[in-house]
C-alpha cells in the first residue's frame, strides 16, 4: 500500500532503469487523496472522504507481524449517503489480489556511523521498530467565503497547511542488551545512518527505508528482575548532511530526513 505513504511524504520519482519508485519528503504538500470504505450499512453507497491530506504517518513492525501503517488526516468533506462519487459496486470491482506482504522475518536492519556505505557487517538484530513522520498540519479550520480562492462553502474546511516544523522520529528495540554501542552514540552525539530493507527471499521485489542522518535521543536498558534485559532506543532524524553515504539504487539522493525505495507492481510514479 504505497499510495498512502506517498501522500504522507508528498513526492515520488520513477526510476525507469531500475523499475523502482523513490518516495521522498516534500516541503510543500499538494496531493490529496480520496478514501472510500464499506461499513456494511447501505446497499449502494460507501462512506467517502474527499480532499484528504495526511498530517502524520507511522510505519511500525514487530517480530511475528507484518509492516503496518497508521495515518492521521484532515479531509475536505465526508459523505455517507448518495452524494458519494464512489459506489459499492466500484469498490468491489477494484483488484483484490494481495501481493507478498512486508513481514518482520524478511527485514534486514543496518546501522552505523556516517563513514562509508552500509554493508552486511553493519547488520544488527532488533525485535521491533516504529518510524513516524509528522507534517504538523493545521487542524480543521473554517472560514467565510473568499472571492479570491475556490473556497465558497463555509460548511467545509479550508486546505491544511504546515503549522510547525516537520518531525521525523525513529524508535527500535533489541531483545538482548549485549553492548553499550547506543549509549556511547548518545553520549558522543554521533550522526548515524541506517537502512531497513524488506525483501522476500523468493521475490526480487523489495521495500527499503533509508535514514541518512539521525541521532540517538534516549536509550533504556532497565533491569526489572532475573529475566533478560532488553534495550530500547529513541532517535530523531534530520535532513541529509554531506557526510551521509546513503543513496537510492540509481545513486540519487534527497535532502529529506527519510526516503523510501519500493520495487512492486507499479510501472510509473505513484503520484
């Protein structure tokens, strides 16, 4: 489900040579989404949200589970009757095939200093992670009709805009506390880079999350008793710096805090 992710990030580029989409963060969000769902209460029309702009997105995955996306959005209008532009028949006609899911056991996590390309020697084992992108959009707002814009219905919200700095945070956990590596990275205020790649061993398609520049904000390794000591790390991501070694497959880069490259069934840019 790359479309909601692309709408939250704001920009995509199609790499025709490698047949992959490059999803990057845009400073100016301009793409809207229409979302329709069947609540099983009407024989003809679904619920439909139009003009949906995503304020925040969270991607998370834990051992034994699939990759999940959680989305918070603002919409221009919610229709729940025959004023919808989508019918249940049209929803039912959409492709229903589910391709290979991104699951935890197909994930490889690599992290290290910004001192060279990440390789197999930088792989570490984690038990879960969460990546959050907060666009900090304004809440639902209304205004009087404006002759200078297309807003003419006071019952509908106006287009959200950024209402603060974009924030990208990254958290992950390790099932065993085996080294002081991340405590040391916290105390030294080191700039790190990481990649999270999902690829089924029997399929060439993949999804890779690239974090070119981040710092550790907090580390926990609490001893609660006689059991194994776990470790959790919280990080804040920053825009790409000159020392980052990460790049897309075609060597392109982005100034944003997080990038995603996905090889799937698409044959053109997502947006």
